């Protein structure tokens, strides 16, 4: 019998509202483990290259891992994948919360969804039983109303629900999949893919006792060790005490807080939107399934805006993207915009980046009041920012153009708008300036999903004594945050495999190696105790390498190549002021680093994995390996 997982994958055909259950072999699970690698298997096997991402033919995958739902802190994450309507490439977006474990308990390790329902529907999975239910009465509702209505309809107040809001229904390209209102699969537009399939939500309920572990006593021992370590390990203490908002002031002090569309690296209002300001409206800490860190912030406001705690509170990315990136230091407005994004199902990073782009276009005279209902929205305009969030969700007026993402919006606006449109592979940029940590620059350029800040650990943590955290990877010397040499490429390559391992195993980066409490050897102990497999770091790192290669093959099929592995012009320009004044990414150094990465990865000069690389990773089933 399988331990830690069900051995069942649910295949849903929305065209005729049918489903079937696949029972893969143990070797299948041991090959892919879960997450993006498992999803990539189905996309490469069954999705025709060139498929319109918003057509019924696109395939949507919800993938857990063999560890999801184990009672260790951070073992709650799941992946949603498809061909991205935002980038046209591989989509891999993770979320924590409670939905992933509940799906595991309800009987399945993944859901593969094809087709388009003839009317709005949602899936209801209850201890292995599957129903495809009519969603006409909840189509159009925001996420909280959707959650409440589905729980009422299924008669289960503890059902966990992953849903789309109105933005996903309207095919906004930065729309999300949301679970429990404050945990989002935020990037790459997966909400729009669900909307294109008339799929409003997936609801599930199960019993944790449905999953057994190979060595339950060892699992209990690891839970106890890990929770104790979280209380003692300083990086985790900081996450528990401050959450991700602590990065606002820290990055501002370093001169690399993204400000006004990456024009600057310091923001005069950083303390107002960072921890000092947030503590004034903080209601409590929030958490994910069985997690002792509780890094999430839950806020509440009655005035000047009503901000409901059901929607959690702004994390660092929201505080920066809707705050400093838009030149706004009004924390109440930022918190309200974050709540609106969670209500409507909008990615806070993408939405903030779109608005900052529009603000600079207004500033430059590219957009005029006549383009926006007589309104001119400039940096610092909090009311204008909230107005644009609403317009993007409704796809009204200028919002209909902006709802297509920065790259497409710039093409439609024209008149030089592309000079201020900063995307990579079509995706808006997260809130980390690589001019102070060049490994993040490589992350942006080389991530298969477009600009991604969680592709590899960030360089700054591994200077000085911080190198001790990454010595198990064979990285023995401290990292220079602003270098872009062979040592940095090696760090990026191995760090990418490390964080990809966390995604593949469904483990949160905030609890695990290299920086956080769960050390590499403890991760391996957990895999062994949960699954019963005699495994090691080598096998799991090969699985993550396999995942990365499959994503690259997918993108190669869709026409991506070296020309897409790049940064944008503003990052090649020096920061104008602040502690990192003068820092820039040299274009030639970046190109040389990318070529070296290709070679280290076993790819050819065009960034295509070689036949030998595919065969080495047991990917002989791919046509490229024949």
C-alpha cells in the first residue's frame, strides 16, 4: 500500500462532465514526487504545442506531493499548472493554507482537468466521492461569498475551497486561484484558465486518518523536533514575530526596495507601510495547516476603509507592489487594495505592477485623462490606485486594457509605453531589485514561469557565516550579493534545485533548508518516515532537476529560447540614490552567466536540454529524447 499518498489521480473531462481515476505505479510517484514535475508530465504528454491557453484544450493540473498533509510545519503546499495565458509558457504557482492537505485527505494526489463545462460548475470531492455540481448560482460572486455558498450547498462547514473570483471569470490575465480567502496561487493567470473552463471552484473534505505513514512514530518525533527548532532558530523567530512585512524596511535600508516602477530603490514612506505601521492595524497572526511559524498577518480596519480580517492582510509583496512600487505610503489604502485583490481574485504582484506601469505612463503623458474617464492617476495617488484595482477587476474602460497584463497593455497603448513596461517572458516583476542581489536577476531571467522571486534562495542571506547554511549543497565560500561570476552561477544553479525541491515536495520555503529550520538531513528523514522509501538527497535533487528540464522542454516547444532569458532595461541602469547607488546589472556579464548556466545544466547553446540530459533523467519518453 502507498504511504503518505493515495495512489490515485483524478481526471476530469468538463466537456461531458465525466471523470475517471488513474492509479499510477509507485515508480511514477518516485519519479516525480509531486508539484510542478508531476504537472509537467501531464502537460508534456497530453497538451498539444501551440494550444490557446484560454481554450477548452488547455489542461489544468492541481498537484500535491507525496508529503502534502503530513503534520509537519510547512507541509501544506500544492501546485496549480497549465499553459499560462499571461506568458504562453509553463505555469507553476504554489499556495499554502489548508486546501492541499484536505484534497489529499479526500482521496486524491492530483486533479487533471480538461475541456470546458457547458455551464458554470464546481467540483465537490468528499472522502473519495466526486460530484460535478452546478455553479450557476455562485458564478459572479466574490471569493468569500463563494466559500460560504459552497459550504452551505454541500452541507459541510469545514469544506476547504479553492475558487476564482470575478476577475478569473472575466479572464483577467493576472487572476488567481484562492483558498480560504487569503492563500493564493497568484502568478501566471491560473484563475483565468479556470474561468475559461467555466470552473468556479474545487471543494473537498476528507479525514486525515485516510492517510497513513510508513513510520508514524518517526513522523511524531520529527514534528516535535521541528516545532522546537522553529521556536529557537532566529530566522524562524523573525518570521513568527514579524512575518514577511519585515522585508519592507530591511530592503529599504539596503537601498533595493522596488519603488515607482523600479525607478528607485528607496522609499520615503517605508516605515509607514512596513512593520511599524502594520502593527497598528494588526489583529492577529495567521497560519497554514499544522504550521508553528504562523507568519501570515491578519489586519482589520473600520476607517477610512473597511478591511475585513477574513481576507487576511498584506504580505511583503502586497505592501511593496501596492505601496512603494506605486509611490503610496497610505497603509490603509494598501491594506484595502490587498483585500480587494483577495476578494476579486487578483494577483497582488501583477496588479501592483500594472498600476505602477500605468502611473508612469500618465506621468510621461503617454496616457491622458481622456483615456481614463477624465482621471489622471500618478505615483502616490492612493484613491487612484484603488480605482484602478476595481477597473481591472471589472474590465471597464482603461481597466480592460490593463487587465491583459503590462506587456499586452503596452502594445495596445503604444506611443512609447513599451519603454516603461517591465516584464520577463510576459510576466510582471516581483518586488525584489536584483541590482542588490544578482542571483535574483538570474532567477528572473531563467525561471520557466517568467520573473519569479522564489526560483532560488536570495544571495544576501549567504554572505559571511550564512555560507554555513548552503555547505550541504557543496557551496563552501560566502556569496558576494552583487557579483555575477561563475561562483554566482554555481550558487544559482544549486540553489534553484534546492528551492525546486521544496516545491516538488510541497514544503514551504519559510520552514525549510537552506535558511530555515528544517535541515536537509531532516527533510530526507521526513520523506523516508512518510513514504517508507530508502531515499537520499541525491535522488530528490535529481527529481527536481527532472522537473526543471521538463519545464524547459515545455517552453522550448512553445517557442521560447535564449532571447527570452533576459532582464529589462531599467535593471541595466544604475540605481540613482540610496545605499546601493550606482548598482546595475551589466548586460554582457548577464549574458555570459546565462551561457554558463546552460552548460552547467546540460543544455546546448540555445538553451535546449540535450538528448543525453533527457536520457540521464529517465525522460526517454519525450519525443526530444528519441
